[in-house]
C-alpha cells in the first residue's frame, strides 16, 4: 500500500480539486493506496469537506488534531498514522504537483528507499520569499554537518523502514528534510517544477518560517557553536600583530597604543576560547538530550550455510517449520538503541 500524507489548514478552496488530482494520479499506479489528510485545527469548512470526501471515497483517511499544532506537527501525526509500505509527504496547495506522484512511486519500485523531489524551478508571487529561499538553502548547505539535498522540502517518498526510523526520533523541533537525509537508506532524486499556490495565501507566517530555518541549522550543524574558536584565532592573530608593531615602534605613544590594543584583543580572544570550549560541551549535551541512535541497521545479510542449521533446529523443536530449500538470505531490520 502507498500512503499519501497531506497536512490541511484552511484549504476549503482547494480540497476537492486537490483530491481529484491525487486520485487521478494514484489510479495509474496499480497498487492499493490511501490519502491521510491531517486537519491541523482548520477554522473554515476544511474538516467538513474532508469528512464528506471520506463518505464518497474509501481511500480517504481523516486525522483531526485537537488544535493547530503547526506544519511539522501535522506531518508528524500523518506519518505516524499512515499504514503504507511507502509514505509520500506533500502539501495540499498544488505547489507539490500530484502528477509527480507516479514518478516517486516508480523510483521506489526500482529500489530506492527514499525518493526526494527536488525543485528545478520555483514560482513564487511573494517576492521577498522568492529571494530568501535560495539564500536559506545556500546558508544551510554551507553550515550543515550532513549532506542535505538543497531546494527540497517535505515533498518526498519514504520506504516503511525510513518512516519507522523517523518516527523513532524523539526530537520536538524537527526539520523533516534533514531527518530524512540523516536516517540514510538508498536515496534518489526526482526533479520537478514547483508551481505557485493555485488559490489562497500561504498559511505559514514569516516568523514560523524563521523558526523552521533556525531548527534546520541548529539541528544539523555545530558550526555556530564553533564560531567562537574561529573568532579566538582571529583575535589572537590581531593581538600578536599588534604586539610585533609595539616591539618595533620608536614612539612611546605608539608603543602604549599598540600595547593596549594587543592586550584587549588577547583578553577578548581568551573569552572567546572559553565560549568555544563551553559550546563544545553544550553540543555534546544536546546530542545526549536528542538521543539519536548511533547507527541505523537497514538489513542483516547472513550466509545460507549459517541459516540452514538454525532453521533445522527450529523445525526439530517446533515441528511446524520447514527448512527453506534454497537457503534464502535472511534479512532483518534493526534500529540501534
């Protein structure tokens, strides 16, 4: 089964047209499917429309949240509810085009476990955001300690193994594209052209976008914490340079000026060094609090020669198991604690 998770907040103008487009795209994949609509505390008639859709289409699953929890909270509730062997995340405003869904599923069928939809182009009528989005991705690419696909949002497909790994994360301030990249697995990319909203205005406020950007940077980078070390070396270099000028100066006024400057930069550098050391400890504390696994096991491959005696013992004890004639490779999915 394929699950499509769609967060909904005050989208009464688009719900019917959006579901028709999703249903049309999914009918061609020749697999069972469901659409998990997460109503994130909508104040319009979105919930009523979703319930009406459910009476007409058995593929529809409606998740009603107790209030507005935000975009990330709605998506998290959706992927925890989804039952599919693969889960697709997308927005319900047509910026993530439903006609791309078969391409994501086809890439998954070919062996990819995480399929990321990357924007080739972006139409955005809000000019400020059109300028800020490329800037954000350049900053994230420069600061991130992990390779996160740029120009990619939540629009993606994840295999059940990847979904379970993301669900196991206990983090509250989530940057889902980063977590999707962090868990690993076999990745591939599908390119598409991102359109502007078909109707209505964006529901994320500017402050919410700023918080989301800060979550992205602070969740996957220690570089801001280590900035103090770089400033320490800069201050130390300036202090040493001023000290050299002081030694070779012939004027008493110049000697005093260079000496005071060197002392100021030297003391400031020591303070920055202390902040850098403190930042390293804070970063390690942050790692412990997040409690991310040390590793995630995708599959365990064992030799058929080792599996056969094990299956024979099971068959002898339980008398209900037969040894596999071909000695198939045993596979298991285990997450590290």
